C-alpha cells in the first residue's frame, strides 16, 4: 500500500476521469526497455491451490496478507470469501504470502494450507518492504494458473468486500465495455514523494517530485487481458517498495496502461457501513473485526440468505456478541447439511448451481441456490428497478458475443448470468 493519506489530492476527480471508453478497451503493447527487475521471471511457488479456477471465476480475489494474520484470513473465509457464496457471486479467493525463516510459523502455514487449500506462497521474504513482490507473485500466478479469469482483484486482508455488489457492478461494466483494459480502483494523482516516514523514498530510489497517476492499494481490479503486458513492464521498471505506486503507476505508465475510477464504490468509514451492507458500495474500509462481523451478519439479513450454517463466524465469541453466530461448522455437520439438501460433497456444475434459482427442473439444489434464493435476490436478477441499473436479465447476449468467445466451452462462476433469458 502506498502513501494513501499523504496528500489532500487523494481521489482527485479530475485525474479520476482520465480515460475514454475506447482507451479503456485498448490492451497495451509490450513495454520498451531492458530488464531491470528480474523477479517476474524468477517467481516460483512453494505452495499453491490445486484447482483454483475450475470452474473459471468471474473474479480471482488475491488477498495480500501477512503470515501472522491468520485471524483476518479466517474472518474472510467465514464471510465474503466463503466458497458457497463464491458460487453465487463468481468470486474465488486465494491468499498470497511470502517466505519465513521461522520454522514454527512455517509449520502453521503448511497446516493452514492443508486445511483450506487457498494459500499461495512465493519465493520472497514476507515483509512490508516486499509488498511489491507479493503483488507481482499474485499477478504471475493468475496469468499462469487462471489466465481466462476476466478480472484479478488485489485486496488487502483488512478490507471487507460485498461480493454480490461486485458481481452486479462488473456485469454492468461488461455490458458497456466487453473487453476491459484498464486498472479500476481509487485513482490518485500528483501525490508528492515523501522523503521520510513509513512511505519515505530516497532520492536514489525515485528522483521525481511526485508520483504518476496510480490506483490506491487497498483494493483494485486488473483485467486479465492486460496482466502479461503489465508484468513485462514490471520487469523493465526499477523496483520500488510502494506496491501500488510501482505496479499501477510506474509500471502501468511504462506500458501505456490506463486507469478507471471506481472511487464511488468504496465506503471509507464505519459511518457509511449501511451503504456497503445494502450493496450501494462494494468495498468497506476501516472496520475492526467486531464491526466487520456485525456488518456481515446484517448483510446476510438484508440479502435474506437462508440456511446460514456454513456462514457461522469463528470470532468474536458469541458470548460477547449474542447477535454473532457461534463457531464454524464441522466437516461432519457440513456433510449432513449437503445430504439433507441433495448435494454431494463435490463441486456442482453451473447448471446445478443456477437452474434451481432460475426455474429449470434439471439438476439438484446446490449450496448456492440454498443460501442465496430470496425475493431480494430474484428482484436483483430480474427487475430493471433493482438498485443496480443493469442486471443479468438485461444484458444482451449479442452485445457480449465477442467477450464470451474468449470463454467458449467453459463453465464460469457468475458469467452464466450474462446469457440468461428473462
């Protein structure tokens, strides 16, 4: 994360509206210059999920997290990153970490990876100064393992995501820009280079007086189509530890990659949490764990997500907060739940996931159908008056033909909505 609060020019709308629709659609060419950062070609992974993109998600959410932040990862797994909700929203979550010399900590990481299968560990020392390498590792892994995923979301582990609102926004965006080619997030302009403090940069590291346009690091979306060009530019851009300035600013500028502001989709304070709960905002910042849990439980209530067994949250303790559901469900209880609802323990097909929601008689009810079937959800998917102006039912399949050609023959989380008939 870069100097997000270093200047009053943060989120300057004049910089936010820099690009026309045509420029958004243009995939940049390879960058010129010689290699000055060899890490993109040296990345290797000591652990990685086995089948992270089968079926292909709409969004691969790479959570940048510290090795010691197990509590934050568990909170995400129990809330917006839960696989069952991912079936509905098309968001697949992986956690990106580096290496440690602490053998006890590494053993804990290996145990966590074996239990959840969602950790990516790459060959760099895990530290704040190496956040740039963490982002490069995520992008390299996404381009190699999940190249057909439309978007990669880089998100910090202290952010809360409303995955249903993200899905709605991206489907609407695809309607207008079938081939997106710009980094989306909180666009920043003209930030001065600080010479001291947490974000201090020496003259030998960066000689300019201000940074180029970039996207602030807590959360940003990169279309997969531009990642190869971006990684090529990274290799030809001198490293800087401010990962957002470096990746979305300096490297993006080198390869001619542009930005698209979605500042209005971020809720910056706990006082605006209701906007995130109702889906007006996609990203929620600056919440403590207790506020995040209470907000998530309220989101479940607003969305009328039934059968919340698999959404039980491990903390804070229920004795402290009666409205918070108790400990996580055991594998045996989950298997019992699957049996009661006619689903095997394996991953269901998209037909199994969506037919029960949308009126088809084929397939058996899936977790996705069970947890997210509600009047509000149906209104979201079928009514032009729902809170998002474009919904799945209103996306013209013909207008999406060029985009869908890229994914022909694949079942994709979330994307089957694009061609659903009313």
